C-alpha cells in the first residue's frame, strides 16, 4: 500500500481567494488537510487505483467506527461532499462518516453496464460489473482493514455514476445499504435498466434499503428514464424499501449534485437528530438518550452509542443546576465509554473541581494535559492551564 497525505487543489484555490489580513503574522502558513490519498492495486481491473479518503475531524480522538460513503466521480465531488457531511454531523443532523472517493481513470468504462448493441460513441463502455466487483471485493475489504468502518455503506453517483448506482442496486443489492442516484443516465442502452428494475422489485419483496433519486431541468430521454423508474418504484417497491424521487427543476445537470447529496443525507438520517436532548435527559436521564440511539442502531444495523459530546453536555447541564455528584456520575460514564478521548478527562476534572475534590480533579486534568500533548490536541493549552490552576489550589491548602 502506498499512502500519501494530500491537500487537494480545491482547498488551495479557496485559500488563495481568501483575503490576506497580514501574512507577516504567520510567515509559515499551515495547510488545511481535507483527506488523504491511498493507491491500491486492483487485480480485477488490472490497474492501480488512487482513492481519496476523508475521515471525520474527531477520528483520531476516538475509537468509534463510522459508516462509509463511497463516492463516484471523486475528483469532482470529494470536497463538497466531505463538507456536507462535516456540517450536518457537527450540528447533530447525521452521523459522522468516512468518505471513500474514487477519482476516474476511464469513466465510461467503469460506470456503464454492458450494451445490448455496440455503440461507436462509447468504445470502452460496459465495465460496470467489473467496477462493482472491484468496489465490493477489493476496495471495501481494504477500507475495513485500514479504517474504523461501520458496516453501513452508502453509494453516491451522478449522471453515469447515478446509472451505476441503480445498476449496483439491481445486480448486487447486498453490497450497499443506501443509494443516492443523482440525475442518472437511465436513457442508457434504450432504457434497458427499466424492465430489469420492474422484474427486480417484483421478485424481491423482502428487500430493505434506501434510494434517493433526483433529476434536474433535463428533458427528453433523461427525464423519461427517471420518471419511468419512479413509476416502477411507486407500483412495485417493497414495503421495507424507502425511496424518494425529487424533480429539481431549478437545478441543472451540473448543479444538482450538491443539493441532492445534502437532501439525501438529511433525509436518510432524519431520525438521527435530537431537537431537545436536555429535556429528554431531564425526563429520563441517560437511559432516555441511550434508548434513542438504540433505536438508531436497530435502523442502521450496527451499534450506535450515545455520542460523547451529547453526554458531555448533559454533565455540564447538571453542573449548571448545581447537581455536582450527578454530573460526576454522568461524566464518569463518558470516560468509561470513550477512554481514548482527551476531552472526557478534562470535563470530569471540571466536575471534581466543582465538588472541591481537588486531588481527583488534578488526576483527570493531568491525564487530559498529557494525552493532549501526545495527540497534539487543539485544546491542550486549556487542559494544561486547568491542571496548573488546580495544582495551585492544592499547594495553597
């Protein structure tokens, strides 16, 4: 495996366009890293493939496994897709995710199903089955060996990539749990996927999963193919298969990916967010919060533990209510569940400090300061300052 850490051109363009307030204040600018590139050799495709991977910003401070979004046309959509996920997860609307983006080599070859009749416009077409095998049988095992990947997988594709997403659903529905098909080229091969889809949904009545499909202000065979599949889904989709079709006539074929990805993820994770976790906690304690995430675990098919940040905020909620011993109990739970996190020790230190249990506060601040330095955590200065203050208190006793 050849691994190199990368800053992609789009980030540089953004930074270059930003106003420079005073370069003299920092003569050595610090790169903003969006992801990393790895190169793996595919025996199926007979070539080396670059893969771009975005990890949640909290990835290195946790031991959590994250669902994975596999992104086609990765060179076009890596930056904005990673940004959408980071934004929605930061505000509690969805889970953080790993993004595994596939830049193109021969796009037409990889993303199109085999043609019924030769088409001289597309001499390399028809490799979708091989590309799907590469993703399922080579790329996914690589990701699962090298990253903390939860077993929930989403496929996102645009245009030919949207066509590929529908093809993947029909050919190997066990590979992905959810599909985002953006303006799919369902005109391909005389709309050959439509009768396949009708037969597939008729025969697979126990199918579960999720499909979000969109089309922009595109007429002709593009629109007809999408309406055709939407009609089949309306009539034939199994009860356990959630699907959405959104006709975005305000969007063009080029502009539709960003809005679709945002809407699709927000809809997929519609049950994720807690509008008032404080009230739920006041009514039922940690058990009520845990029950919410247990329901999400059942929906997504893997264990989802109440997030560290949610429990942390409840601990400080109790401190604000002067329920110090209850806050200690809640924040101790965070230490037990997230022992590799730096911040959980600092928060527990705050609770012990409020209880005037300064030796215990010192122990936790020391752990936060030490771990923070080792991990180059951005809040290390705060953690170490807290340690200094409680040490001074002990010295003055």
